[in-house]
């Protein structure tokens, strides 16, 4: 067939070629569409499986978190039960000592009087010092007013025994939330409490006589007519121990601070409790505390009067009582009672504090810094002191 014949056939074959090409394109499009549908189905299934897997993971995490909380709650309940049992045993022992079983024979009154006299003599015997600390306050060298925070009465302090720089703030005389600032800088610069952590105590406190010592908070709780010293672990937020203070008919220890019944203080010798009772309502009493068990190691009747007293603290085994008047004036250390007998009250120097705003609601002595953290009418103040030997007085 010649070339001219091929040229004549081309117009006839072109429609057929175009039809085949169109069919091929439609076939390819159908295959692509089917592939896209399958990809879309795979994507939907994969997304659903991912969502279900994520939901299952969250559900498992929630169950694990709930189980962990239940475990912690059970552990806390077990510890609380152990603490309550131990406290109950202590209180039963205390009640037994206060209400002994009736004797089956007659009591020799002469022997009883002798035993009472021996107990009173032992109560006020001289204290054997644990350290060689023999300093007393020579003068209050300076004061630094940091800020004004909270209500007129309160307490702020550091750990009196540890090396922590945390600041603990107790606002008011009846509350259950302690503010904890990481350092002095955060407490000084920020007026609000947004930089502070909050510790919710299991029982509210009363007064301003509390203390932070060696990672534990020792605070006072009132229960009816009796008072308890609560030992609270600041690290795991649990009550370690508690003890009913063995003093009957307690009254406010400071005449100018009617909400404080027990003042827990720390010095170079350890822990002390300052209190007062109706038995000798004119003067204060002092007790040495065992920080581990809250037991009373020894007790003293002091010659320091309660009237016009606004606070007190212990330095090197000597009670220093700060006095004032109901009208704003200069506070002064006017009574010193040394449990070791080294310093007689009449030989102690009269130490004045610098002029301040109103009346001290709390005075917490820091033995490692040799300074006092004071709360004065809502102002937080640091007093730095000069010390001297007791023999130089």
C-alpha cells in the first residue's frame, strides 16, 4: 500500500485512537480514585486507632494515679493511726499520773508531804548544761525593718537548727495555713503571697508561740481547756507526734499577748517551753523539752512576772523576758532567769530594743544567726544583738 493510501486512512483511524485514549484515562482516574479512597480509609482507621490508644493510655495513667493516691492515703492513714495510738498511750499515761488508782491501804500523810516537798525541790533544781555556751545579751545593736505583711499579730522565722534559708510565716493567732518563702529575697521583695508555698496544717494553731526546728514545726493547738504541742514534719506534711502539755489551768503566759499560752523557744541547748498556770499566776514557768519525744525533761518556777510582758526567748539556757506597757513605748529585757544559776536575775543588764511601732506579737531567737525575728504590729523586723559572757555582767 502506497503512502498516499495511509494518508487517506488517517482521518478514519483518529476517532478510534481518541476513544481508546479516553477509555485509558478514565480507567487510570478510576484506579486513582479507588486508591485515594483506600488511603482515606486507612488514614481514618489510623487516626481512630491513635485516638483509642491515647484514650486508653490516659485511662491507664488515671488509674495508676488514683491507685498511687489511694496508696498514699492508706499510708497516711496508717501513720496517722500509729500517731493517734501513740498519742492515746501518752495521754492515758498522763491521765494515770494525774488520777492514780485509789490505794488499798491508808496513806501516810507525813510521807506524802515529804514526797511533795522532794518533787518541788527537784522541779527547780539547777540544770546541767549540754553545751559550753555562756553568753548573754549585752545590747540590741541594730534593727532592720523588712516589710509589713499580714495582720497585727503573727510570727515569722527560719529553721532555728537547720541550714535552710526558707522563711515561715504564721499570719494571725488562729489559723491553719503556713506561708513558706524560698529565701529572704522573695519574702522581702514581693508583697503578695504568690511567691510562697502554702502548708495546710491538720489542726489550727493558737497564739504565736510556735517554732520551726530541725525540719519540724512545733506548734500549739488548743483542745478544750488543755493545750497540745504538735510536732509536724515539714518535708512529708505529716504529724510526727503530739503531747498534752502537763500543766493544769494554764493562763496566757504574757500579759500583753493574751492569745499565747505556750511559747516554744530554741537556743544552743535545744527546745524550751515558756508557760504560766493559775497556781502561780503572777510569774512564768519554764520547761526543757525533748525535741524527739516532746517529753518534759525538767521544769522551773521563774521570778519573771507576767504583767506587762510581751514576749520571751531563751539564750544559752537563760530565759529573757521582754516587757512593755499597753501604750506604745520602748521594749526592754527586764528579767533574766538562768537555769544553770550562772547569772542571777539582779545581775542581768537591762537591755532596750530600738523604738518600734506598737507591741511585739512574737520574738523568735535564732541561735545559729544570733538575731531575733520579731513581729511588731504587722511589721517584720530583724534585731541583731551584741553578746558578752555571763561572768562579765
